[in-house]
């Protein structure tokens, strides 16, 4: 069973993951767009 301390650690990990996701999704989308444009031309 998870203690309160484990929940704090899990929440911190989750926050870090969401923060990383906020930055990585637009970057991946931009790279994809560039590749698509290069292929199309």
C-alpha cells in the first residue's frame, strides 16, 4: 500500500512528465512539419 510519501514522489514525477510533454509535443510537431515540407518539395 502506498504511503503519503510515495504519493508525493509520484505526483512530482507526474508533474515532471507533464512539463516535459508540454515542451516535447510542439517540438516533435515542428520537426514533423519540416520533414513533410522537405518531402513534398
